[in-house]
C-alpha cells in the first residue's frame, strides 16, 4: 500500500526534517458509513495482528468459549500480541492443560519474549523459549479451543481447516468484501486480506454491537469488553496498546499489528478506525492512532502517555533530546462531528 499514500508524520532532528512517514486512514461510522479517509483505502491490505478480535470471533460466537468455561481474561489473551511475561505464559500453560493438551499442540512456533526482564532471565538461565512465549500463543490457544469444540483435526493453521474457514467467513461478512487472498502470518496462521475501508467497517460493527441482540453481536461485545478490561494481557508493560487502553479505560479497544497497522473500536461513537503506514514504521502508526483517539475525545493530548506517542521526544543514549515527531495538516486538520 505505497501508491497515493498521504504524508502523515514527520521526524525532526533539531531544525531538520530527516524522514517522513506516509500512510492510509479509514474511519467508519456504523450508521453513517465512511466519515473520513486519507490515502488509498480501497487497495488490498493485510491487517496482521490488528485483526485478532475478528479471528477470535468464531471462538465465542460458536459457543466454544462458554462450553470450555473461558474467562474474559482468556478472551483478552486470545486477542493479544503479548510480551511473553509470566502472566501471559502462565495463562497459556493453564489453558492448554485445561484442554488436555501440551505446548506441542501449538503451531505458532517459539521466539524469545518481548518483555526484556523475562527474556534476560531465560537467556541467563540458558533456557530456550517455548511456543508459549510466542506473542500469538493466546490466539492459538483460542484456535485449539475451537478445534476441540468442532472435533476437527490438529492442523488448525491450514487455510482449509474448519477453524480458518470460520475465521474467513466472519472476516468477509464483517468487511462486506470477498477477501482477495491471504498471507501466512509470523505465527503460521493465515491472515486474510481486505481493503482498509472494509477493515474499518468491520471494526465499526464491533463498536456498534449490542449484548443480547444476537449471538454475533453478543460475542463482539464480550471480546471488545475483555480487551478493555485487561489491557496488560492484550500487549504488556510499556506497549502502546496496553498504555493507551489503561489511560482511556473502558472507552476503546485498540490493537496494533505488524507492518504498522493499527485498529481501534470506539463503542460510544459507534466508530471503527483502521490505520496502515506505508513503510511499516510502528512509531508512525502509534502517533496516528493516538491523534485520532484524541480527536474523538478519548484521550487528553496533554497526557504524558499521549504526548509520548504524538511527539516523542526522541532522545539519544545520553538522554539528550535530539528531536521529535510532527503530525501533518492532513492528519491534524480533521474535525469529527460526533
């Protein structure tokens, strides 16, 4: 998604702009439709981990979550790109045990934890990271729960598997698009494509869902509520999803994805927000989504957490402030009518 990308974020060092980030934004209102857009919102894109709440939807909608007694904390972990902290890995181990499974049932692969103290402890103890440390192991535990509920085979990451067929069906119904294809994500699961506009539309349906309206809407309400109630489980200490949701409280569910995708679900405004930065720079997607959340009245832009993502500052290794970020008029000029 490089063509026609809008210039959104500048990176300044002193009085010199040394780089810039371009991208795409779609904001969809559940009733009014598309209410704001920048860049090319019609080209196919991969949402990566920002779509995990949609990937978890069949788990809840099917009745599998209730049949296996899943808690809201576990549902938050199913939507997570977690840091591999003990709270995350302990929950995954217990979840698999309750299913009568071990870590070998996971298909996400292993990587070192993002959480530095946990990573350093593993390295110093000469212990290898396990699949439970994978940031997607909560999502995969959810996939395994649905697999068991459907009495399906163990290769749940196969695009033809009943679990992934259910994910694709939910994806296409919520985006109101036929997916043009998929990419295999870092965790080996298929990641289905849509337009950015379609993704924002899907997120707005999560925002507008009402508990008790039907099985799907109740499932969406439960998943967005789980994310807002357990921000530490959705990411981890020091991570943008966690820090911003902690500041906002139960007003928005947000989720980052690889290659600088960011999603936001805003129930009080019935709005879904989808952001994609063309060059894959996370610092830019965090700045853009924070600005939009401020414009929607969910964040105080003077809050130190918000300021850190909006403008920096950038410091060198001695702690000296060397520069910061500036948002362009294309982004700051939007005034939503709420």
